[in-house]
């Protein structure tokens, strides 16, 4: 059961809110259509349900709001937006990453690709797909974890009529097993054909909440769709005969060869065409959208002397579609993957429909029509769940290495670092530590630290940018296990990037200048610890800032703000010498510890404290503490889960 109560978006400047006190429900076992004109607030309503849009109101998914669901990806499947993920990812990598996020086996990705009929595109990049193929990938992503509820924004956009029939058959199969399906559309005919219940909104407010049969009676009216090369002649014939019989008949010229005739039937139109020798290519009973009451348009003809017609369909919205009676046949011709979903498919595995049921909509199969009664309770999903502490690590590794971003970042950092080191060595008077780090006095940070901060900022920034993770946006950053994994992976990447940059700088200096600029250091442990601390601090600042501000750009800006803003403030606060020296701190700490560590560890401890006492180190520590507190306040206000 999906219950939306009092959804209201934030008011805009001198304009009413896009969604205003919207309340409705989508029952389990039914397909519900959210119908409205473009700009009526359908997408905003979905974003309010998913807690992606600021506003008031609450949405309950089986009695719980989204932020209280431990694994929202298993409860809610979402199709929101045009691009289902990072355009640089392949289709298969995208779905495998989402499998790790939802805690289902990676093999589920290949299964769903077969179900939606795009198994041959598994190695294609998302950015190269057409709109229709993107919709299929997004649908596969929404069905990965076999969720109880589906929220789909214009799922039929970019699909052909045949593909739409297959899509709505697939959604009806999901609902037949007890799931709740809510999709948005601006086509009243599609809502009447495909949904069990239609929720109509206008200007963000609820207009009507009706079952499909009542909606069809009150909003739609029958018509005869005619295709003929002599449309004008047939329209004149039908008008003359209607006037002679004193019948109310309305003829709408859709295009040069198509007519929509209201107030008549196929038999009367066909007989009139036969009597007057008019060739007809197509003749079918359909249901047209009555729309809002309006006056007849110039191209719409009504029989003279007949009563006025209550409403007229504009030509732009009265396009002839497939006959309503043919909807089942279209669903029966769906791709093989949709007709014979493998176990664990979108309908839920062992209890899902058989191939015969999916192929024959008239027989009451789960993928074929409305004959089969929906179950009141949804059976337990047959999809195996993959949990444990390694699940967030698997997800984060797939996210990081699913694109070429780490490799391109490393290549760019190494190239800039080598060029900077060569320029500094050519100018002279640069300390060896800064020379190896390629860190001139004019730059706030060395290239390796900037690269580490960028990779850290992408940790949460990518998740908030692409809508494929919409159902988890409000919950994934709150998981302490995933946060720890992101910090650990970012630290390892930062250390590898720093080691690669230093090695490349040393090799380039030795190649160009022989051994002139480089000397064997007398003390290497303290500079190495300083370098590692700088890199890890920048990476962690990017991770935490992107989690707080929900943007990769804001995360990178926070990394740059540390040396530009925080370091000068800390340097001013630390001016002058300490009144009391800290000599002998190591032995005193060793005496307080429960476990005695070797005396050599004192050097490491003092080196770390010496690094933290430097302005840059102190600024990083303070910045990380502030970001961690901000992250806890913004992301951990609910119950903390591992």
C-alpha cells in the first residue's frame, strides 16, 4: 500500500506551489495512473514521495516513510528522469552496481536484461542509447530487487505502441502478484487502457480519484477511427446523412487521410462509405479523450440542426491510436524476455507467471490483462538477498571502477605533477620535499591532493546526480558501513595516487637532470607521514563535503577552501612559540596505555603530532571535524544503520 498524504511542494516566488495538498493512495495488486497535463506537478509529486524535493506531507510505503525503511531499494523501484545512470558506464556495469547497492546477486543484472529485451546491449554505454532503450534500462534497474512498489515517471516515453503494450503487460504482471504500481502519464487513453485506477490532477491539486471503468465513462467517449484517401468527401457524406436523419454526429479531420467520427459506429460509417463508393483503408471503434469542455474548433464538423456537442477533441490530442480491443494482442506479441520471464524476474520468481500465461492475455495470464484477480498480499520475494559487511565494499568498488574517471584523473595528475616538478627544478631554490610533491608556494595544494579530493567528492556526488539511485538517496549516505567503506576506498586511492605522482616526479627529475636535484633524505618517515596525511585529509574532506552538500562540485570546493581560507586563519592563531614545551610526551603516553608499545613507536607518534601541529595539518583536522559534525547532523538524524 502506497499512501501519499498532504503532499505540498515549496512555494515559488509569487506563484502557487507545483503540488498543493495532494492526497491519494495506490493499493497493492493494482496499477494506478497519475494523470495530468504537462506541468501539472506529476514529476514533482513523485519527487516529494521519494523525499527528493523540499516540501510538506508524508508518503507511507506499507506503513513506513522512505527514510525509515532499512533497504529502500528493495521496497521501492523507481524510474525517474531520462538518464538511468552515468553516461560513461556500460549497461551491465550500471545494473551490477545497483545489484550491489540493493544487496542482490550480480547475476540478477543479466536476468533483468533478458526480461526487458536488451540483453544484446549489455556492453553499450548508457550515453549511446536511444530514449526507448534508456527506458528499458531504467525499468530493469527499478525491478532489480523485486520491489513491492514501483514509481514510474512517464515509463512509455520514447516507446512504440507495441512496446507500450508490452510494458503495461509487464507492470500488470507485477501488480498481479500483490505489488503496487504507480505511473504518471498525460495520455487519458493510456491511463484508461493500462490502469485499474486513475488519479487525475490539475495545477498540483487532486481533481478525481476513480477506477478505470468509471474514468472511461466520465472522461472518455467512443469514436470511429477512419483512414481513407478521400477524407474530405467521406466527411461531407457523413455530415449530409446525419443532417438528413437528424442525428448528432461530429467529424474531426485528424490529418489528410484520417477522420474521427463521434456519435456513430463502424457499421453506419462503413455502410455510408459503401453506398457512395468511398474507399476506406481502416475502420475501428476506439475511445477518445473528451478533455475539458470547449467550443467546437473550425476543423470539426457537426451535423446542422443537431444538438451541440458537449466537447470536442482538438486535432493535436485526438491522434488515432490502436484499437482498444487490440491491446491484449499487442501485449501478446511482446519480446520473448517479457513473455517468459525467468525465475526471479520482475514478477518475483517462483510465484511468477509462466510463459503460457504471459503469451496469452485473454487466458488471464499475469502479463496479459485484467482477468486474473490480484492477490491481496504479495508473496515473499524469491530473489536471494546478499548481505554482510562486504556488500558496501562491493558496491563502492563497482561504482569507482565502473567508469574511466579514476584512470583519467590519475593520468592528468601525473602529467601535471611531472611538468610542475620539472619547472620547479629548473628554477631551483625549491626544497626537495616540495619538489617531489610538485607543490610550489603559489598553489594552495599539489596536483595529487587535488586529484584525491576530486575522487573523494565523487563518492557521494555521483549518487545524488543520477536518478537511478533515487530510492536510496535519502538513506544510502546515512549508513555508517557505507560511509566507512567510502572513506577507506578514498584513502587507498589517495595514497596510490600520491605514490604514483611522487614516483613519476622522481623518475622524470632523474631522467632530465640526472641526480642533481635529488638527495638521499636523512629523515623520510616524517615527510612521508605528512604527505599521506595531506592526501587522506583532502580525500576525506571531499567525501564528507559531498555527503553534506549533496554535490561533487561542493565537495571539491570544500577541499580547496581548506588551504585558501582555513590555513591562513590557523596560521594566524598559531603565531608565536608555545609557552610550555611538549618534550617527553611519548614516554608519558606510553605510561598511560594499557598495552606497552615499543620505543620505536614514539617516533611515529611524535611525527604525527608534528604534522598536526603544522598549519596545514591543523586546518585539515579542524575541517574534517567540522564536516563530520555537519554530516552527522544532516545525514545521521535518523536511526543509524550498518
